[in-house]
C-alpha cells in the first residue's frame, strides 16, 4: 500500500518503506499502565499510530510488544501487522528496535521508527517526514524532525543504517548510530509540534489538555497493571 510521493513540483521515485512501532514499555511513570492504550476520541494511541502509518502508505509494519503484550495485542490484532514480543523489555528501547528491524522483510529501502505514545501524529505527519527523507541532502542517511532545534519522532533511516545496526553491537541503536555518524544525519527543521508531543506521565496528559484541548482517557474497561 505504498505511494508515490510528490514534492518540489515533481514526482520522486517510489520507496519501499517499512515501519517499526515501539510499544514495549512498562509505563512506570503512568503508575504501571500501558501508555499506548490511552485513548483520544475513543481510539487508543497505538491504533492511531497504525492508522497514521497505513494512511501514509507504509508498506509493512512491525509492532514490538513487551510489557502488557496480551492487552495491546488484543487491540491491534485486526491490523495487518507483524507482532514481535521482546521477552526482555527492561533491556531498553534499543533491544526492542533491533527486534523490530530484524522482523522487517529485507526488501525495505527505508525504515520509519515510530513511538506508540505520541497522541497527535497523523498520516500527513508521517508523509511529511518520509518526504523530507526523499529530499534529504546528499550523503544523509537518517532524517530526524526537529522543532526549534529539538529532536522529535518518528525518524526515518536508510536500509544501510538498518544493516549497520543489526550487524553491530547489541547496544547499537539509531541514537547511537547518529552519535557516531553526525555528518550523515539530516536534522529536518519543522514547526510541527506534533513530532515533539508524547506522554510519559499524568502531568503530560494534563499539559496536553491545557495546551491543545485534547483530553486523553484510559479505556473504560480497566487496564490491569
């Protein structure tokens, strides 16, 4: 379900784009509840991310689960995605990223790495960062959306970066790769605050409501800790 992207007045060659959606966290700052099951307008954050990725024409999606895997899987099982469980999620986000990258088919030209706790990301936002990747400066292999100089998500990187990460040390993830190769990172400046908006704590939920009017709620059925 990929698409041909337009930009700069012309057509760009089609990319085969995969995505890794990270949803393995413990939600410790949320009192031990899965952030990705918070709902906005009655739709869970993880489903909103999957809808955004699908709407942007991403060809393949791997969702990495860890803590609360059963509850989250029940919410996304009707999506055409690959589900991978990180049996050691407390090893950190890099371990989940590597599992997700390994589960993607090898034909991908580029990879989007998305987070399940970003409530406002939509299909146009994903399209825009993929478009920035297509128009990136020569020699760049990672595109990071930046708002007022601060990095956001999702990020997009090349198949070469994926190969480097998977062939490297188990502690090597995208951030570590960027630190080692800053000259190959394109910090794409944008005024879109959605790339910088995530929720880690109840205070973040309140701040989001005050700033945007969007109120996140826990699902009506209780979410077991």
